[in-house]
């Protein structure tokens, strides 16, 4: 090797190099034909519309919404898929979508849906009662990895078990009455049906495509999941946009308008819808400012004013979430004393906190969910900011020198928790002002915070919830059904009763009686039990450029982009 | 020579094996984990336990490692759980490697284009204004945190002036054919000139930000090497023989000074990857640096394993090649 | 970020300089040259001012840097941060704390991070390097294998990995992460100086006179290694400050920010950098100037000690 190198005449060597490089380039370009379709400037040129580019905070996990539980996947899925019901544009109440109407039997067990006629999936398969039952049966008969918490989270959360009967299921059967009528039978009455069918996870998908691309073929391999061809490349729904491509290298997802959309009024105005994945929040803002995207979700509240000044439209949604100061009953015995918990509630200046650390439109919370949800009570006991009262209560309880570990998360922002550190600082100074010794404990969100707080190991902690749909159970049930979760209510003498009351309220079929039951629970929660101190409801915002019109915002962050027009 | 190569390759395998064991154990020792990252505020104790079992994370670690190795031998390194969920980890690496390499290559090219001429001129005008100015510049370049410089460049040239794009590799939804994954190269090969230009323009700001460190090194090495060579006997001889200045410079000074410079350039990989973690974040480039940062945040074990192992292997291989070429030139090294 | 990953070669060439002369005369001649070097003088004055500032900061700072005294002027809704006002020349930060006091007192923690990281890195490197250099043989091979593997991982990645290992991030974990990255650098440097000296004239002379091995190591080899170690330490002081800032930028800085540190202040200001650039400007300017100071001194020391550059 060394010899041959030296033997070569320098000029010859240079020639050889050029020759080799040229040959490589040639052979590469031989197999590198441009795949553009003649048109030139890309894209078709049918009935106008243009392109809307949206900055997404993360990559969707997959395109089959049934196996998903994250916002980024759902955002894309909402444009491609539709459910039997949906949430009214701009609100949280359930309205018809692929079903034009429904009726339930008096016991709340049988639900008959009348279906929209003349609808077909993107692949041409007609949408009918068979397709509806096919979807229900597909969800119910999941096996193996398909039953994993990470995949069929929403099914397990709402319907419970599967056809193997290992755990009881809310779902019993689905029957085809005629081409456009289907009946779903449940095993018990619940307040959350049919609202929950508006969740993207329960979207109607094309039976043909599900079969053809073996949609149920998910496997847990090693420490990760492997998804089906359907979920990665062939999502097929009835919605106003059709999946076109996912360019992973460039981090972009492209959808195109469904030209055969069944509802002429709902047909998309824009021709192409592009999602660009930009994980860093500051990068999203600057990309909007420089014109690379037309909008993004969850701008930092600190940026609202600046973005508005620069002509962008910051749309603040109605808040549909809760931030609370959680209290675990597990380890610190002082916190099992109601007077101590009430003292904490009086010690915190929530008005001050909301105005200094939360965005425009945020409200102080009086109970553990916002007033748009059933069973919200105007008569709950409230706790005004009153440091003196707090000190008195602590003295009464004999805990003047209370010391408590106060946990807060790093490496995260949530719509209800836009600035964990700022909120922690404010609350902790309030607590110290009434003589409580606060030991700050910070953990990364996925680096111990969730894990530890979920086992009740965090005596005081900041956490919250964003509603999936408009039922009280979606909030309270998630918090207190388990007596060994974050609040560890099993250690108190009222924890089991709270869980029982919640179960009883949820299975009450009559809407009015149910609302009354929840009002009672809320009143008890705030006066007798106080397992958490409600702090605030913060509105998540969405921002779009000046030239974008027709965006209808949703408190559930469930925007559909078919109504948008771009100049 | 052959025996030397075989021995070094054997050592390389051992290093990679040791690194994989360490990495595997160490990742699983991190607090929290993919389960928390996947479930977030929706986690309950039951769901966490169930998911941990689904992912096999409740099994003894040596068993997990054994399964990892067994599947890795068939080319299956697992599927991403957080960075690009559902994508095979190896694909995540293969998609992102070109992005980072493209950025690194342009950064090095900029560093060379500025560093070598400047180093040469500075050496020839040793102690004068130009020399002092460029030395100061290279030192300031080291003192400015890379991410701060990246922020400044982006804020001035993309956000305020709007001359260059603020982030990404190519305009979203551009109609470009993908061949190699190197977007500029792809555009050239398929003769989609606009796509190539678009990708190149996206690369400019991050590459300039990233080039400050290699620039400082290349500049100083060049300057020192040229100074050394200018002092060598044969240059003095050439000058005393009356050879024209330009000829001396081309034939003797530059060529001999290039040897250490070229070596240095080859060894910049590690520093560039460090810098890339920061620049890719500021400019939202879906490269290896971003995969690592997101991987740690979301505890994506498969992606972290592949990306770290592959980066280390690349780095070690480059070093091996450098050593081998030295060994070919200087036989004494082989016996060391 | 150690400068360039010709790291190994730079380290080795620095190490060789220890073999050229004996300590005293080297130091004396180096000092003679340094006194007249403007680069050194500028760098040294920056460092002097910085240390002075850190010492006097508690006296100079008008307020407690951890108290949110201007919190009522902070509003997320209107993105307002307390402006400059009487008693608060720089205004407040995003949590309503006095920015001027934070910048002043930030010098203390920053100095602490730099010094502790360097000391820990040096201590670790000294132990490993002396072991390897003094014993040679299989100890040497083993230690140097480990050192090379550590050097083969890009420095910031190593720091990030170490930082991520702790259950929660504090100032100390940041220091440790930055310090551990420097251990292999120092180890290789010290081992290099030992090797270079083993063959050098004065050690050969001592050995032929029958001086014991231990006494050679401690009386002759270690003192001579001092020059290169000082050079490298000065450079590492700068690197530590910058790396700590990078860790904060990546979200791995200390979670508790009641005690200010410049890198952390800069990292935490990234979200408000375009609406309130001064929050980033002050810590960034301080970091750049101080890092420049250490780099200037380090580079001029290197030039002064390196026989090849002494012309």
C-alpha cells in the first residue's frame, strides 16, 4: 500500500482521484432520477386553496389513533378520521358526526345509532353499520401487545377489559340493524357514553384498509413496540384530509384535501396541510416569525403580547384543565390532619399566583374541574388568601413547626403548568411565610417525578389534568378511583368512601340525578376531604399568522383545519 | 501490517462490546424511564406496572441485555419509544446521520476556507496587526458559548432580517426526491436545483455557528505549522538560492504545513458532535444531536443505545484509519 | 467543549514541554517573557477583576438575589418584567428578583463551578496519571485504555450523560459532570509528562546517581509536570464555565435558581431572549469576558512554556 502510493506519479494520482470521484458521482446519479411529476412547481393545481403549515411540538407516534394517547398523534388523526360523535366546534358538548342521532334504552344499556348516508372511506369502502361494528369488534378483540397500556390506553380507561374476559368490560356487543343503523350494548350504565366516542381513539377506520395492511399486527419487542404497516403508512378514514406522506428525515407530514368528502360544506378550503415537527418552543416561535410555518400550538404565555404586536393571531381557548397542589396521605402524618390541609389552602395567594405566573384568561380554581363540566357546584367551601388563619389552623393542629417535602417537575411544561419553576417558587414562598419549612425536591418529569408521585411518595406536589371530554368522571375518576395513587387516599378514613361515591355517581343513567351526585361529591371534597388544593384553570392558546382565517379553536385542543383559509 | 490491523480491529470490537454493556446498564440505572415518559400525567400505579411488564423492563437486567444482543445480531436494535415513536432505532440513526454529517462537513469547509488562509497570512505577518486581530478573534470564538452564538445569528439573520430560514433542513412540504439522505447532494444528483439550494440555505447559519471551534483550531495549527516550516533549513536554502517568493510558498511552505492541518481536520469529529447537540437544538435540525437530547429527555433507550454506540464506533474507526495510515508511513508505530 | 479533538495531540505536545528544562529556570524565564506579554496582562487583569468581584459581591450587591421582591411587577399575561428603577439599576428578572444583585453574586457561583470542576478534574487526573506514569506496564495499559475510551466520547455528550444520571440536578451535579469530563484530559497530560521525563537528561542523571524511584517521581517528575498542568488548568477553568452554561441550556442545570450562577441565568433566559434580551445579555457578556480571560492567560502561558514557540 505504502509502496504503490509512492510509486504513483503525482499527476497520475490526481487524475485517478478525479476519475474515481467522477465515476461514483455518475453511478449515483444514474440511480438518482428525480421523482417529480412533470408539473414543475410541485403539487396539483385543481380548485385553489393553498397550503397551511402547522408547527407541531413532536412527531406523531403512528397514524392509527386507536393505539395512541398523545396530543401530537391525535392532532393529525383528527384531520383524517371522524367518529360517530364529535364535540361541537368551539365547545365541549357532544354533537353528531358520522351518526346523525342516537337513542338509549331506559336502563342506559342499549344505544342505537342512526348513521349518515353516502359516506365512504378514503379508499372507497362504504361507511355503514357493518363498518361501525367492525371497528367496535376490532377494539374489543385486541390481543397481546394490543392490550398494552401504552397502546389501547383510552379503551382500557373507558371500556375496561377485552373479549378475553380477563377484566370486566363496559362493552358487550354491537349489532347491525340495517345498513344505516347499528346498536351498541353495554354491560352497565355510565355517564360517559356516548361522549367518549368523540375521542380520536374511537375514530371509524376503513375495514378494508385495516385488513389489507394488518392493522392489528402490533408487537412488543424488547423494550419497545413495533407497529403495523397500516399505522405507519396507510391510515384510512372518512375525514376532510387524506394521508399523503411522512418524511421522517425532514420531520414533515403531508395531508391533502379529500376531494370526495361526503359533506360539501365541510370540504377543506386548503389543498395541502403540512405538519412540521419542531420540538423546541423558541424555535417554533421564530419559525413562525420568519414565515416558515403558519401557526403552532401552545405558544409560551410570555410571548402572547409580542406575537400580537407583530400581527399574529393568538387565540386563547376556554380553559378545560386543572392545576392542583396534590397532597399525599402516605408518609407525612401531619398531612392527614384536615386542619393542616386547610391551612395550606389559606396560605397560598392564588390570585397573586395566577396574575404573575399564568397567562391571560387564567382563573383561580374553586374545585377540581372547570365550570363547563357537569356537577360543578357554586356552593363549595372556598379558601381565601389568609395567612393569619393559616397560622391559627396550624397551631390548632399542633403543627406550628411543620416541615414538608414539596415536589416540582423539571424538563416539562403542560398547558395547565406553563412555568413549573415560577409556580413552585410562588407557592413555596407563601408556605414559608406562614412558618412552614419547605424542602424543595425537583425531579425531571420522565426522570422520577411521575414515577414517584404516582406511588404517593411526594407529600406535596404540582400536577394537573386536561379533560378529554365533558364528564365529571374524566376528572375525578382519574384522580380518586384508585386509593393508592398520587394522593394515596387509602391511608385516610375517607378515601374508600370517595372512590365508592364516584363509582355510584358514574353509573347513574339519569343526567340530572347524576349531576346532583357530583355536586355533592365536590362539596365534600372541598370541605371534608381536601385531598388536593385546586389552584387554577389556565387557557392553552394557539397562534396563527395574520393571513390565516377561519380557525375555530376548541377547549379540548381538538381543532379541525378544514375550515381554514389562507391568503 | 496485516497483523497490526487485525489486532487493532480486535481491540475495537472489545471496546464496542464493553461500551455496550456499560451503556445498557447505565441507561437503566437512570431515574424514571420510558414508562413515565409514555404515560405522563395519565399514569397510575397499575398502568405503570402493566406497561413496565409489556416492555420487559421488569426482568433481570442481564436477561434484557442478552435479548438486546441476540436481536442486535439480526440487525434489530429495537424501536424508538420517544424520539420518533414506532420507527426502528437503526432507521432513526440512518435518517439523522446524514443531517448531522452534512452540517459538520459544511462547518469544517467554512472553518478551512477561513482558517487556512488566515493562519497562513497571520504567520507571514507575525506580530503585526492582522496576526494579533485574528488570534484575538479565534480566542473570542472559543469563549462565546456555541448556543449563544447560534441564537444571536438566528435572531439577527433569520428573525430580524429574514435573509435566511430560521430552522429545519428544508422548507416544509417541498417536492424533493430523496436518494442519499444528504439533501444538498440529493438535489444536485437529481438536478432539482431549487431543492439543493433550499437545503444549502437552511444549512448556512447553523454551519457558521458550528464552525467557530474547528476554525480556532485550524487557524492556530496552520499558523504554527507555517511558522515552523518558514524556519526550516530547506526554506531558508530555497530563499537564499533566490527562488521566487510565490514558488517557495506553493512548493515548500504550504505543502509541508498542510500535513498537521489535515490530520487535525480528520480528528474534529468529536468536538463537532458536541457542538451539534447545541446547534441542532437552536436550529431545529433533525440530526443526531437532537436525537440524543430528546432521547435523554424522553428516556428512549433503543435510540440512545444505537446513536451512542454508532457515534462512538464511527469515532473510533476514524481514529483507527488515521493510525493505520500513520503505521503505513512509519513502521516504528506498528511495534509499539 | 475541549478545544478540538486533536485533544490528544495537544495534550501530548504540552506534556513534552515538561522534559526540556528543570522547573526553576523554566519558571523564571517564562515569567520574564510573560511580564511583557500584553495578551497575558489583559487576561490576568480580567481574572483579577473577576476574583475581586466574587469576593466583594456580598458587600456590593444591594439585595438578596433569592427574594422575589418585585414579584408584583411580573406578569405572564402581559409579558412584563420589572424595568430598571430606583434601587434596581438592571430591573428584575423573570421571577421578580433584583437582576443587578444576581449578576454580581452570580460571579461567586460561577467561580465556584470553575474552580471546583477544575480541582476535581485535576485530582482525578492526577491520581490516574501518576498511577499510569509511575508504574508503567499493565497498570499503564489499563488506565490509558479507560482514559482513551473516555476521550473518545465527545466531551459535552459525556457531561450530559453524567448530568442525566443524577435523580435531580443541583449545582454540585453540574460541577461533577463538568469535572469528570476533564479527568481523562489531565490523566493523559500527567502520564505524558512522566513518560517524556523518564527519558530526559535530568531524570537519567538522578537515576544514575542512585536516587530512589519514589523520590525521583515526587522530587523531580511531579514538580516539572507543574507547568503543563497549570496551563491546562487555566484553559479548563474557561471550558468549565462554558460547559456549565451549555448544560443549563440543555435543561440539565441546577433546578434551584435562588442562588444565581451565570450559566444558569443564561440557560433560563432562552425563552425570553427576544422579548427581554437583557436577561440573557448580562450573564452572556460576563461568561464571554471571563472565559476569554482564562483562555488568554492559558494560551500565553502555553506559549511561554513551549520551547518550540519560544523565539
